[in-house]
């Protein structure tokens, strides 16, 4: 399980660098079937998503997110 979080952290770090780079242009991120992730992984990913939308995060208005899932309580709570 630790390897999974390490990989997610590494990938999420790359995404954040892309979002901060003024040369990257508009960024579209599609996360499909979030409800099909294991709850532990899903919780971690939801925290990462919330971090992107915090006011102090510099995205430059170039970030679009489309997230699809069934209405699960934990997902609705975090979003």
C-alpha cells in the first residue's frame, strides 16, 4: 500500500508543477469512476484534489477538472 501512495504523491507532484508552470497553458484533468477506487486510496486522492482548490494554490485559472463517480457519502463529504 505504501508504494501506491508514493506513486500517487509523485504523480500528483508532477501535476502541481504543471499547474504552476505558466508555459503549460490550459490543463484538463479527468478522473473517472472515483467511486471504484479503494476507500483508503480514494480518501488520499480526495485530499490531493482539495489541495488544488485551496485559495493559496496558484493555478493561474488554467485548470479544469472533471470528476465522475457514483454518489458515495465520503466523496460527497470531501467535495
